[in-house]
């Protein structure tokens, strides 16, 4: 997902994908470049709370400031 702001519609879409994708192996989240640390932490917490249908589903959060 490119430029993931963590809005409710985005979280609902991600929740749906994770809940319905039985063979999902990887999803990559790209937050916006100008996201402060507090907002990044909130996004990560919200994402980690979501249930996954696939036991192998890996969520990769690519912080633009780290690479």
C-alpha cells in the first residue's frame, strides 16, 4: 500500500484484506515521508491489532526515514 496515512477507510480496507486473504504472504505499508513519530507508532499499533486469516501473513512497514 503506497502512502498509508492510517485513516479509518484505509484501516478498514487493510482489515478486510487480512481477514479474507487465506494465502496472503506479505503486505508492504509505505507511510508518508512527513509522518511524525507519534503518528507512526499509532499506525503500527492499529495495524498489529488486526486479525489475519493467513498464518503466514507478514506485514512490512517501510519507514521512509530509515532507508
